[in-house]
C-alpha cells in the first residue's frame, strides 16, 4: 500500500491535511522561539552552541513559512512537509538533550533552567509524536487520547507557572504568590489525570467522573490563561518587574490557548 493510501486508512484526506497543517503552523513557530530562548540564555563564549541555536531559528522559520504557504489539498506535499518537520525537530531534540546534560553536569553556565530545557524538549517530542501518528494514519482510542493530552498539558501549564514564579522579581510578592498557587493546583490536577490513566488503562472508557475532571482541568487552565494574558499586558507596558521577555509571555499564553482548543476537542 502506498504511503498516501496508508495515510487515509483511518483518517480522511482532508482531516490528514488540516491536522498536519495546523500542527505544523502552531509548533514550528514554537520550535523557532525555543531556539531563540535557548540562544539568549547561553553564555556568550559558547560560540558553537549559539550558532547551532541560530541555525535552528532560521531553519524553523523557513519551514514555518513553507507550511503557511501550502494551500489546497495535496497529500504528498503535506506528507513531505511533515517528514521535514520530523527530521528537523529530532535534531532540535538532540540539541536540547545535549544542553540539558551539560547543565546537569555543570559544564555549561548561562540562564537556561534545566527544567525549562526539559520542558521544551517534551514539547518537541510531543510535536514529533503527533506528526508520526499522522504520517502512519493512526487513530487512538478517544479516552486514552484525552488522558494523554491532559497529563501532557497539565504538566506543561504547571511548569509555566513555575517559570513565571521564578522569573518574576522577588519583590513582586503578590504575583509570585499567585503563580505559586497555579503551580500547585495544576500539579494536583496532573496527578489526578495520572490516576485516571491508571484506572482506565486496561479498559479505556468514558466515565462521568472523567467528564467532571476534564471540566475542572479546563477551568484551571482558563484561569491560568487569563493570568498570563494579564501578565503579558503588564510586561508590554513595563508595569511589572521581571526577567520575562514579552515574547516568552506571549509564547506561554499561546500554548495555554492551544491546550484549551485541544482539550475541548478531545472532550467532544
Ligand atoms: Fe514552548
Ligand atoms: Fe511551554
């Protein structure tokens, strides 16, 4: 069976194209920004690592541009884009892994928290996994999928709260406290999502408590999204004391909005 036919086995052609393009347009920009954030946090004497980060910024920018220009339903063109995104993102994952190990072995200075490097590496792995699933035309049980997405996004949102907390100036006591409350609440929700994963692993079926839990998760992420939007406006107006660049504030806000779209979609 040809690859193009395989892609259509579980998934319609249009669904394959639409899902591939929206995944690429969202995540290629995110990957480009990760490369920028890493570069800005590297010590200025690490020329080779800085150049590698710059290579990724430019390569992801070109790929993003290509994804945005694709119009109409051409399966082979979209398959080729997916393949290139997978290859480039795999290289970025290797780079992130290298930086993370250097940080953990105290062989690299700079200002990239290891948890941040691990976090953006998890995001890159998520992107590759989703692209590979699309390339294989694979369908997942909806409950298993909902739980995978919940565990992933709740951890991402808890991490964001921690980054905000640790990048705010310590004098911003009220905002630090708010970020901390979000961090704890989202961690608790992630543990609960992992409990559901365990309950339903053998028999993944939709139970009413999972519906209630998903609403709780969506409500918590919605509040965090509003907090991030407010923080982003304050940063833009220079009304907050922090080490958070406006682009990073926008980046985490976009991820919160994206997670809400995904979770609402899985809920249906
Ligand atoms: Fe990110
Ligand atoms: Fe993130």
